[in-house]
């Protein structure tokens, strides 16, 4: 039957050997494949539930040293899913109703066993459907929990970015003190810690929210994000290595989905090594010939990127390997059986394929093959010679609500030769213009609360400002530019920003607007 790998395991509670044989004869005539264990007392019944692990129980009503009612009670205390069918010559209508209320699945009279086989098949089918519904409900609950986590991550990411922003700016500022090596080293340390924290926040937020678009995926960035996410999940007893053959190899795909796939395979590998071992994520380019593809796969020989997750864990039997990608099949006590199926679908959506190699006691290897177009490969960014970042006393108005960020941004601009004005709100910015006149450039946070960046900018334009604008915006929440008047020189910088990126963009904006 569907859902049963070999034979249906039947636990038969009967003290009469002839009656037990008659019941099995009915199942034989129907062609049901089964194996049976016969018991007639409570200790044997209880032991069989543990050792035999039946798929269904067929029980007589009364026996000299045991009863069907007691067998049903014991079973239901342990499991609500295993079907229980009474087979009795003395079961009356009222007793049958009571039995069904107490959790019996069905009842059959020994005088009329013609419908026994169909009742057994129906009970097994309904039990399987019930288990599938329970798994689906559990998966829905987990999906809802994951959605809540994504919403929470989105809310926290903004606050975390604000906390990391001063580290990036202060680190760059301290590093400029080349005459004091200690300050320069401290600056590099602060900046690197801030950048590492930002990468972790971005990776977790990207994974929690999920990306739905194709993009250029860089191999190095994909596996660095994986290492960050795995950082707290690898126990000390497991050694994890990530081998990137070329960090600059790029291809079209979905970064988040591939990250999810690799993360799932790595976590599975860790669970397969409870006593420790070696986990390796390996990458390589492979040229696949036509005979590499198996029946059911569309042959597409050519150049592929191979991503491999290899562990030295328990390995899998041939039987488990054959069912590995079945929906809801799992060897874990609390698993849903959907992780590997999701991985296979993700790889297939990228035009790729999966291979699994495993042997009991010798570990497991998952190989993902993703197609590479002829033009895909090393995609290094061209080296751009940057001009001087020094200002020439141009007036720059900085409008940021966060006091620490505002101070650091203004200090950075002052240190590089600009005259920086600082305002913590749109209202304060308008007051600054009234007092000091129109600036050469405006640097503004697009994410202000009391007087939004868009509203502030509209008000500045009403006051006669015609220069360039640098909007500091969250990557996941770009400003609505449709609300703005026409601007000839509008630039958007993703937060958190770094000093050098800000200074480059300031020079570019001033020169483009003729205010340099």
C-alpha cells in the first residue's frame, strides 16, 4: 500500500488459533502484503507495540486473560494514529457504538468477514492521510513562525544598522590618524567589527525574508554568508571547512534560495555526526558529458559549478536513499521530510541537478551542479582611480535624526575640508537655511520619523535649493521618489555608509552640479 515501504505490520490480538487463521485467509485472498504478530495477553501486547511497531491492530473482544477494550485503551494511551479494528462474534450494536466512541476505527463480525480486507485498507489509508495532514499542519505552523521571524528581523535590522553605523564611520576616522599607529590599528579593528556585524545582519535578514528575483550570485559572497550563518551552529566536535576555488566566479541565480539549500544540507550533516566528524563545503568547475545525465533529466552537457556538502557521519542505507526526496519522508523524530525536496526544487529551478552518494557508516556527499554560461566566470570589478577626496570649503548640510551618526558625519566632512552644517530634523534644516543661506550640497537621511526625508527635501526646494542631494536609505526600504519634485542631481547611498564611499559620492555630486 502507499506509504508502506515493505509489508503492512499487523498486530493480532486473538486467543483462538483457528479464528486468527480465518482472518488472515481473508487478507491473503485480497492480496494484501503483510507480516503478523499474534498475542493473547497484556504483557505480550505491550511488548509488541514497542518491538513490532504495528501499522494496525486487529483484536478479538474477549479472551480468558485479556480483553479488546483493554488493548484499545493501552493503544490509545500511546498513539491516536494507529488503526484498531475489533473482530468479534459477540459484539452487539450498543457495544460497537461504545467501542467507536472509545477510539476504535471499525468493527467486523466473525460471522461476516467479507469486508475485512476493505476495512483494513480503508483504515490504513485514512491513518496515512491523517499523518500527512498532521505533518502539513506542523509545517504550516513552522512557516508561520518563520514568517513572524522574518517580520521581527526586518524591524530589528534597522535598529542594528543604526548601531553599526557609528562603528563604520568612527573606524574610518580613527584609521586616518596615520601618525599614530595605535589609533590607526584601533580604527581598522572598529571598522572591521562594524563591517562584519553588518554582513551578519544582512545575511540573516536576506535569509529570513527570502529573495524572489534572479540576480548575479558571486560564489565568494554566497559561501561567506553561509559561514556567517553556520558560525553558531557547528559544535566543537565537528571541524568545518569551506573550500572556494574562485571567489569571483559569478552566475545568475537566487542568492537566498541557494543559501537556504546549502544551510539545510549542512545542518543535516551536523545531525548525522552526533559524535563529531568533518564537514566540508567544496566548490569546483565541472564539464558534464551527455552520459552524466540519467533517465528523467534533460541532457545539457557543458560547464557547471559544483557545490558539494560532504560529511563523515552515519551515512544512509540503500532503502533510505531510494526514498530521500519523497514528500514527508524523514528519518528524524521531529522532521517534516521537506528540506531535501525543497533543495532539489531550488537546484532544478536554477537549471541544475543533484547527486547523492552515501554508504552506511561512511558518510554522505551531496553534489549540486549549477549551469554556467560561457560568459560567466571571473567577474572582477575594474579598478577605478579615485580623485582626491578633499573638499574646498563647500558647504554641506547634513540632516540626520540620530545624534551620534549626525555628529560623526559632520566631523568626517569637516576633517576633509568641507563646512558641514548639522540638523537633527527637517524643521532644524529649514532654520539652518534661514540663518546660513542655501548650502552647496544636502546629505539627508531618507528614513526620518517626525519630518520625513521626502517632505524635508520638498520644503528645501520650496526655499530655493537647486543643488545636489545625497539620500541615505535602507536597501530594503528605498524612498518613494514619486513624491519628489524633479531633481537633476539625486544620489542614493545604502545605509550603513562608510566614510570613503560618502566622500567619493560628495565629490561626484558637487562636480556634477557645478558646485565644486
